[in-house]
């Protein structure tokens, strides 16, 4: 397990301990990255939120004006969403607003990552560097993040899918040998506390 996979696992498990969780921009409830964690959320108030009803979310609305009361939610998941919204700063402010004091949130944002809009559902506006992550989430009392994929694996990610899958283990080995910093990465796994 890579450091970013371990971080993801630890933080999702931490969020699953909370009682009221909203998955913002979730698409499918417990999609491919979250399916293995579904049982951890059993018995919790776990709501999905999306801008359209395409994926049948529990709440349909605008991330720039989330229709939930201030300080009402224990935790938020926001995985690969902020690059698709017109005003990510405003979206983060809304997430901050709905979190209770001490509330937790997990984000994934891309940095060096292929364009990935979904025609007629969402667009692809932004990428976030380490500096951008720190600035965007500056109003939280605690901020932790780890780069997702190292330099070599990140560049392999731009290859056609099958070739990428074949060479990805080589990229991980190269990254472990190179031990480059997290500035050239495909994105960041992020954990914050309000």
C-alpha cells in the first residue's frame, strides 16, 4: 500500500466514526473508491449531495449554496469535485459553514491530471498545486495532505489506460527509489478539521 493509499484508508475510517456524513458531489453512493468502506458507514446518517439527479443523490443542489443549516454536519467527503465547480473557494466555504466545530472533511483534488469533463453533466475547470491546496483550505484549524502518485507514476498516468495499468508498478518502484518531493504529483489526498 502506498503512502497516499494508506492516508486515504486511515482518514476514511476516521470519518466513518462520525454520525452525520455528507458526500458532496458524490455521484454514485459508495462508488468504486468507496465501495470497500460501505459497511463502516452502516447505521450512520450518510447522505449524498450532487448538482443533478442523474446519480440519484439524497440532496440535489448547488455546492456554492449547500441547502443545509450552519454547523449541522459531523463530516464531509468531497472526492474529485472541486476541479469541476466554477468557484472552488466558495464551495469550500460552504463545506466549512455546514461542518460543526471540530467537524472533519476529506478531499481529493487533482494537480497534474488529464482533462476529465463529463459532457452535459460537469465541466473541468481547475487543478490544484500544493500552494493552492494550502490557500484553499486555510480557514480550517488542521490541514493534512499527501501527494497522490509520485513523479514517475504521475507521468505514466498520461499513457493510454492499458499501458498505464501495465507500467504503473514500474512507476511506483521508480518513485520509491527517486524519493522526489510532492510537487510533481497527480493530485492530493487531504484531511481537514474545522
